C-alpha cells in the first residue's frame, strides 16, 4: 500500500542545514541512514519528520512545493519569525503576498523557501 513519507529538502551544505532545521523545529539528527549526503531529522518520539539531502542544484525562487510551519497567534508568528531569522533564515524579496497575508515567507540558509502561517488569521480558520 502506498503511503506518504516525509518531506525532503535539497541543500548544498548538509551540516549547516542540520544545524538550522534541528534548532528551528526542535528536532534531532538521526544516525539512521545517515551518510555524507543524507540526514533524517526526528521528533522526540523518534519519528522521521524531515530529511535533508545534498543537492548541487540551486533553490527555486518560486518553488512549487514548500514547507508551511504553523503558529496559533500573530504574536507567536512575530516571535517565531524573529527566532528563525536569528538562526540564519532570511526574508526573501517575495512578490506573491496577497493583501493582509496570514503568512510570512522566509528562506533557510540554503535559500529553500518556507512559510510561517498564523492559523488565527488563515483563510480556512486553521
């Protein structure tokens, strides 16, 4: 039976990406399947949550697939955006914001775009 696994991000600097994403999402780098080109990141229960794979290609400026990270309030969104910027994320020049967006677009240290979404303001109401 086919089932969904976990997201995999292509990165140019695996060690830097492990440091960023483990701190950003409070995950741990697992030694399971670890190699110079692959790392699994796991949650506190040991479940694989995100994988990082070395890639020689650059990040896309408008990726078709990206990560959405959820928070419950605008204050939490503001705090998490600042925390992520402190960990090495950047604010790309994003041209796709709607009026009064419920999300903030950031880029990880490898320029992979992701969003921090305030569920209290999301169109679906969370």
